[in-house]
């Protein structure tokens, strides 16, 4: 049997959060954590968690599994246990718990909106689409694939300490996605909005964001690129 501990908290009912323990069949070791949660949900329909596509695309089932933020739908039980029999599942850290494994991501998406995550171009529209060379398009690889699951931001200590002021790795990755886009002319606007001591510069290069990203992206590198763009702009303004 596999021993599973699941975080449980119902704010309208419970005074304090706790952990429920379950024993599940050994054959679930070869399934995904989401399958294990579905099995537990059949035993206890009151267990609450998010899920949707179960293909690692929607990002809705991000949670903390054995100490690391992951997507439950693409994380195998055996991969996490690595020979052990104890599995601990908790909500994403640093975000208010709505119930059990579901967190409130309102602030996360507010920070995301602050970087203006859309194409800005004040030039006269061309007669057809705005084209790019293969080299220009290649600059977006490793940036556009973000699914906004929140795993990186939720595992970032700098965001835990300054959630209202530091934009967090997911938002900053998306900021650089548009700064790097040859069709975008909003770089100065985005950089100007991040000149304060917190929005960008509160990053301490801990690297948790890159460690946990389920898509294999590197938010810390993107943050470094934004810092260089900021320095370049400051030099040009002198």
C-alpha cells in the first residue's frame, strides 16, 4: 500500500488546517497523481482540487507534491515516491487556501496583468500580418510556452515576502516574452513600470522558479534579460 497525506481545510468549518491520511493500492504507483486524487475523491467526495485538461496544458492542477510544486496530471506517483511509500500533497504555498488543495490566485493574475501581457504596437498596421524572420521568431522559444499554472511564483521566496510589490517569475517571464518580440513597441513602457525597487529587482536569483517549472522554462534567465534591457535603456537615457 502507498500512504498518502492530503492537506484539508474548509475555512467555513475548520478552525485549523490538517492532514488526512489514506492508504491506496500499490498499482497506483504507475499512474499520475491526478489519478490518485480521483481515486481518493471516490472514497471521500468532499475532497476539493482543481483539474481540467489533464494534459499539462491548462495549468489548473498545480499543487505541492512531496515538497515541490508540480502539475498533478503529468506527475507520476512512482516518479515522486522513488522507492518510498509516503506521498504528501498540499496546496501551492504562499497563496490563500480557498478549500483543501484549491488556492486563490487573484493576486497572481493581478501581477500578471501589470506587465501588459499583450502585443503593443503604435505603428501603422501593415496591409497583411506583421511578419518575423525565423531568427526573430526563435527568440520567443522558451517564453510563450508558459501556461500560467503559478508553480514558479508560488515556490519563490521573494514573492512570499513581497507578494504585493514583487511581480513574480511568471509575470516577469511574460513581460520578457513581449520585450523580446520584434513586433512589439511597448518595451519602454514596460521597463518604466518596473523601475521601482520591488517589481523586478526583488528577485534574489534563488532559482526555485526554474527548478519547478513543469514546462522546463527558465524564468530566472528571462529576469536577467529584463535587467540587461533596463541597464541598456538607462545608458541610452544618459
